[in-house]
C-alpha cells in the first residue's frame, strides 16, 4: 500500500510511522510553510499542495486529491482536523478509486450533523441529554424549556467546537438569551436554527474508542477522560477514566459499540459522552476519525490504533477480538501548546530555539517538530504531546511531573507551566474533575 | 496618507465570517479604534483596529492571504 498522508505535524508523523511498520509507503503533503518539516523528510515521497494558509493547502480537497494521483498513492489517511470529517472529500477519494482510511462518507455525514447524530443515537438505544428539536421562536422555547427543566443550554444547530452555546439559568432569562443566540447564530454560521438542551452540572467528558472492520467485527478499546478543558479545548487526557466503576464502564462501552454497529461504522471512531455525577451518561457526538488523544488508549491497551486503521482500510480483519484486550496501568497525555497561559492563552508563533524532550520509562513523545523549526501562525498551536504511562494513575502523574521537569522549550511560549501547576493540584491528583474545573480554577 | 500595518503574522480576513460583508469597503470612512479586519493566528481570530481616522483608499492585501508582521495592509487618507 502507498498512503497519502493528508495532514501535517505530529499526526502526519504518526501515520508515516504506522505505514512504515506495516510495510507500506507514506507520501507526505506540505504547504509552503512546512517544506522543511520533519515529517516531510521522514516520508518516502512528498507533494507540495499550496500556500501556507490552510484553506489554500491542507483544506484544499482538489490539491490533496491531485497530490494523491500524482504520487501514485492508493490510499488517503486524513488524520484529524482539516479534511478528516469532510464527507464530500471522503466520497471523492473513493470515486477516484482510492481507499479512504476512515468510515463511509454517508456515516461521516450522519454523525457530522448534530441533530441527525442525536436522533441516530436515540434509535440505537444510546441515551442523549434531554433536549428539543429545532425551536423557531421564544414562545415555543418557553413551552419546550418547561419540559426540559433549568438550567439549560441554547445551542446553534450549525455550531460546533463549543461555539454557539449559551446557558440559561432560569425561565426569566430565556427570551432574551434566545433572541441573542438566534442573532449570533445567524451572523456566525449563516443559520439561526437553535435547540435547547438540559445542562448537566459537574459532568465529566468521557469518550470511548471504537474500531470496526469489514468483517462484522466491532470492538471498543475502552474509554478516555478528557475533562480537563479550557473553552472546550482539551489540555490533559487520561485513560482509563479514574473511579469510573465496572458497571458504568461496561454500560458506556457497550452503548458505544451498539451505536457503531447501528450506523454501519468502519475504521476508528470515538463516541463522546457527558457523565453526570450520578453515573448517568449522555451521548454528545461521534468523531469519525482518529483523535489527538489516541495514544493514551494505545499505551494502556497495547493496541496500535493506527496499525488497525491501516489493516481495516486494506480490508483485513482486526488483529484481535474484544476478549483479547484489557486495561493495564494508567496513562495521562499533556498537550503542550505554543500559547501563553500567563497572557490569556495568546498563541505565540516563532522559532523553536530550544526543544529538549523528556524520556525515560513510560514516556512517549509525539511531536512533528525539532529544535530550530519555525512554529508558523497558520495552523494549530500544538507543539508536542507527552504521553506518560504508569502502573497506576499516581505513577502516571508522577512520571508526567518528571517529564515536564525535563521539558525545555525556548523561543515560543508554552502551556507547560500551566500543566505543571495542574499536575501539582491536589484535586486533580486526588481523582476525577469535571469539564468546568479548569475554567473555574483559572478564574 | 497613512498605512496601517499588521501587528501579528497570520492569515488576513476582511470580513467577520465567510458569509458576512466586509468590515469596511474601499472609499469608506473609518474612525480610530474601529475594527477593520481580522488576522487569524493559530486558529485564533484577532481583530485589527485602526489607530487612525480617515478614508480607506486601498487594501494592499487580499482577503484570505498570508500576512507577515509589520506588513502594510491598508492605506488611509486624511489621517
């Protein structure tokens, strides 16, 4: 197999490594800004796809498809972000006679639309947060809100990534918030469609990794806890979820497999849930791609998710069955971003003057960069992921502290100092936190 | 004649979202502190505010183009 790696940075390198381990060739793509990058050098071939701005390179389906054809690739791995959840792109890849390393376009479409995804989850018997369908005006919102109960959230159907969401604490606020949200959604997304949803207080973000092949095998690879977030951006992820309990684990993983089976899922995907303090969980969305935080799952299960993605894409069965995998130890991933936590997380592009990465037992570092690289303003701010494994959660956290102590980044700001503070926080060390914990702590 | 320069590197946008109208058109009057464009830096959108009042005579960069720090972006007359 010859795989076009339609992405950049650490995930491009991760895919290239998986290709080489599987005996496949990897073709990198690159924009002007990424010409001299490490993943381009480590690929077997590389195709230039355009200018630095993502819209003119990594998001340009025509350019990526042209690169696939020019390079003689027979498969396209989209990674995460960019074109990875673009159903039209997946369809075009297949129409060109190439393998798309991911699910069918129809499944991407179905799970990519929030309302359809929610309806599908209900059909599959997976619990969803009590909420409404599209609500047209404030009067209807009041009727619907009475059934859902307060506090609740007003959400834009076309929103995503935490955008287009407003809280309503009691009935007196509803009409005004509804009007503002409608205007905002119309301006921001060109679509003022809104719906209401119960606010689940002190919820954790728990997500379940699933894999499905062409031979009827659908398995879960356990769960991750990604509750340490700021503005819905994950900063620390863990596997397994601390103090989850066997009953909840069994229920949430089987619900995920059920949903994957119901939608005819293929390849790697993640089902995201809110977990309430009472142990009830609610489907949020399904991500139809590999995720940033996939390594924590890999190190606690021994499953190479990228290798399985390539196997599935090639039409082979999964290399294991559900009964073969078990959790061993605990892992924590720190996303080190080029942002200044002391200055409202402002991104700091610049030259990576020094980039000393940690090592030692249980430490894995996934990064697309080396010292001397220019961290460009055109893409996301992630510099590296530090994945720290221990025999238990306390050892994983201790190793993460050690890893941070070894990390030296100069030339750009980084979130490492914040990560250091968080790892020293007795609340986080003591057990699970909820998704608003970090924002509350930052003040 | 004054030239407004980019205060950060990134991608330059003349409108708040792809479907929206531009913040300002060539020939329009602007006042100090008014938002006239966006620069996207690492997926964060930063408003570019005018430091001067006057009339926009020319955009020196196209919507969606890359911009470097200190680059001339807009000509303003009467400032």
